[in-house]
C-alpha cells in the first residue's frame, strides 16, 4: 500500500477523530469536589500523598 496516495484521507480521518473526541470530552458532566476533613494524613497511600505539618516558634532576628 502506498501511503502517499492515501495521505489526504489519513489527515482528514485524524482531524475528524480529534474533533469528535474533543466534542465528547467537552460534553462530559463536570466532577463535583467533595469537602475533605482538615486532618493531616500521616500515611501515604497510592491515591493519597502524605501530608507533613511543621509547627515551631519563629526565631528572633
């Protein structure tokens, strides 16, 4: 198969696929953020990053 003969068809097909994909992604429902408790997570999991809170008195200059 000679790709040069079909380059225009490939180009138009890729543009069509990208256009339809973009249209589908724009029409997906928006995610709603859920309020999380303000508690530090000291153990990291694959879906949660560990949070480190450091509290110390400020030094005097």
